[in-house]
């Protein structure tokens, strides 16, 4: 009960942020919500089929670029952009997961990482589509059918919070489904489930599609939050940040994963802004990742078993 | 494709092989996912620049310095990953990614964030004729050096007691420990050896793939791609995969530069879908 109250409290504070905080904090909060949703997508996969992805930046990028391209072509409806981003990311996963869903353990981590980094490399080189390393800008969308512009920071933040909370609610509902139970069982005893006659390959493939859909939504929200996307946004550091948050919040639900993302992003940005040497965000992120990796040692317990990648 | 194009594809593939062989050694033998491997290559290019490898004496000094530098960097990686061995690959991946971010910032601070110019030392800074076209002589020397490294590595791992010990620890660390092998020492030595290979690749290949912002990431992703394509820990598979990657990259850059990364991605998806255990294995999906 205490845990549920704490989670509800965090969610309430997150929703109330634009009414109590300054513009800068709300802007950072919007970015955290988008990155947090990406971490939720990684968490979804790592807690069910036990596949730890370092390549979800690819789906994040597909969703983000779809949103930005729609915005540039004059389709400024935020729900339409979100739906298109989810569809595009799911379609990309339908192809990629044909290969990735066959892999387990360390090979999966490697292959997902390669996919993510190749996607970032492709985004950097495909100037005509993505704008290359210059990135692509997107005007603030409108909230169809009400015609409300999402240009004001507070309104934009509330849109993001609504979508994130809605997706978290959907995931909580879906976690009780037979599909989720089968996916978790496959993660635990892959060959056993195969022997029982479960369609293991198809279930893992579908699990990827669900996760990619959430990552695609995160990409759309990132573009809504920042109005801009470049290949660095879908690079390794983004995927690693998401995986770190998913690992920290492994035994918990999406709200805790988003809170972990917030802690990581705030620590990185605060350190980069206030600690010497100036402007060294990656340096501080590196130290944070090292700390996150060694946290289980400090607590004298092992990393949560389901998050482990079996050899 | 011309003869020069084929030789260039082989040279490109062998650059990737020398770097990736270190990664596949660490992955296959220690089951450690190190994401700081590209930083070791960057350290090699920095050595070549710092010791003025465009002169014969500087080149030899850089080659000599690559070994202690690789051992030192590998020891840091080993010291970081050994305590995390019971905490899963994710913890190791996060720790080594953190290390690589710190290394990238250190590299930028040491070099001013620019590219490191690298030219071969005389008399290797010349060209030779291949099928009527001029081709850099240094790249031919690099091909020979990389093939020698591949041969030494293969003989060491498959024909010597040291290789046998490493394979024993990889298969069953507890059993290896029970017969007197010290897994911690093997962990450190293999990590150091894998890192030495990447640093050595940085010195040797600096005139081909110079160090600069993003080179570490480029080398890491290509190495990972080769390890996945070839099968983790499979040196023979890595060799084949590196040559395939070199060919696809070279052909892609010449014919369609915009989709070159996409071609590699397509190869990855196709190989993993058809042959998940890698090109080196005889097992088909």
C-alpha cells in the first residue's frame, strides 16, 4: 500500500509540475517524460522475454523522424503524429525482430546494439530524409480535434504527461494478460515453453512489436518536447541511459523506471552545469553509468536475476 | 569492381578484423561485454600522433608503446569488470560504456577535439602499381601485418597451452580453478591481450582510419557487427565477417554512400535470420 501511495504521489507531482515550476524545469521535465517512456519500452522487453536491448534508439528514431517529417509536410495533429510514429516503429520492428527475436543473451545485446548504432549512422548519412547531422526541426503540433496549440511549454508538458500516463496504464492492464504471462514464462524457461507447444518465436516477436511501439511513441514525444531531432538523439548514450534506468527500476513498474530516468538525467545535467570541467555532460554521464553498474555491489546483492543476460 | 577496389576492401576488412579480434577474444573467453573497445583503438591513433609515427623511429616507438598501453588500459577494464562478473553482462556493459564516455572526453581534451593527421613513415609513404593503378604501399604492408596477427592469434588459441588454458576458463571457470588455473589472472591477461590488439590496430591503421571524434563509436559498432556476424568468440568467423564487412562497406561507399550503413544492417538481419550462430559456425537456422 505504501508503495502504491508513493507511486501515485510521484505521478501526481509529475502532472502538477507545470503549475508549480518554472519554464526551464517544465522543459526538462518534458524531455524526461519522453526519455522515460523509452526506458519503459526497454523495461518491457527486459522484464518479459529477458532481452536487454541497447538498440531501442532505432525505434525511438523511427518514431521521431516520422513525427518530424509529418510536421514538415503540414500534418500538425499531435495524435496523428503519435499514431503514425507508433505504426512506423512497429512496422520497423516487424522486420528487425524477425532476426533479433531469435537471439538470446549476450548475442542479443550485441545485435541490438549494432542495430541501434547502424540506425544512428543511417540517420546521419541520409541527408535528404533526416537532414543528416544537422538534424530536422518540427513545428509545435496541435491537439486535434480541439485545435489547441502545443507551443506553450505547460500545454506541451501536459500532453506528454497524458500520453505517458495513458501508455503506462495500458501496460499495467496488459501485464495481466495471458500474452504477458506467456512472455514472462518464455523468458524464464525458453526451451521448456517450446516443449509445451507454445509458439515461442511468435510470442517473442510480438513482444518486440509491443516494446517498439512504446519506443516509437517515445520518439514522437521527444520531437513534441524539443521540436528537433538529430542522429545523436538516437545514439548509444540514449539507449544506454534507457537501459540503465530500466535496470535500476527492474523490479518495479513504469513509474519507477521514469523516476530513475529523471534521476539519471538530472544528475547528468546538474553535474554538467555546476561541476568542473564546464560543459562535460558525457563525462558525468560516464561516471553515473559506472556508479549505476556498481550499485548492486554496494548493496551486497546481485543484479536482479531477470535483468541478467544469460551466456 | 577493380583490382584496387578488391585490395582496398580486403585492407578495410582487415582493419576491422584486428580490432574485432580483440573484442571477440574478450567476449568469447571471458563472457565480458566491453563497450570501451573503440576507445582502445582511439588510444592507438593518439599514440601514433603523439610519438610522430610519420617517421621510422616514431613509428617503431608507437608500435612498441602500443603493448604496454594496451596492457595498462586492459588492466583497468579487467579490474572494473572482474567484480561485476556475478552481476550479469548488463552491469559490465554499463560500466564499460561509462569508461568509454570518460575516455572519449579525455581524448577530446588531449587533442583539442579534432582529427589526428596520420601519414605512413618513409619509405612506406609511396604508391605501387596494381593492375595499372596506383595504390598506397602502406596498405599492402598493413594487409601483411594483419594476416600475420590473424595467424599468430589462431595458432595461440588453438595450438598452444596458453590458448588451451583460456578455453578451459571460458568453458568452465570453476573446473579450471579446481585444477590450479587462476581465473582472475586469465581474466586480466585475456582482457589485456584483447585491448593490446585494439591499440595495436590503432597504431597500424591510423593512416587508413585516423582517430577523431566518433572513431571510437565507429570501431565499436563495426567490431560488434563482426562479432555478431561471425559468432561470439569465433576467430575464424570473425575473420570471414570482417572481410564481408570490408567488402560491403567499400562497395557501399563507392556505389551508394547514403545507404552504405543500411547495407550493413541488411547483411546483419539476413545473417542473423538465416544463421543465428554466426558465419563461422556450420549450423544453419
